[in-house]
């Protein structure tokens, strides 16, 4: 099971926490975009299609979220751009 939480941490900033039985990640979200809404829309897309994605703008860089459904399994991947690796 995937767990997701999102909480405000300051004026214009939030942090998302995403975990499963094996790993956990904390990803900051800035005021530059509507990060929570974009994330929810991407997750909803997985139910109507087999994939969804969204982009969180950061200072600097961005986080590109990708969701892929195969049967009853969903893979979630957050990639920090530019070139800082997977979240």
C-alpha cells in the first residue's frame, strides 16, 4: 500500500511524504504551482487511463511525478530535475 501525506510547512511551502512497505521519500512543494491539486489530478488519471503525471515547480528545478497502472498495481516515481536523481 502507498501512503501519502501533504502538509503546509510555511508561507507558500509544503512537504509531501510518500511511502510504501520498503521506502519513504519527503518532497518539498513550493508556491510556484498548485502542487496538491496537480498531484490529485494525476492520481485520478490512473483510474481512468493507465497513467498520469504532473510537475511540481521548485526553486530551483522541478519534480516530475509519473504514475503507471498495470492491473491492480500502481508504480509511482518522482524525479528531481535537472539531473539530481530519483526521489
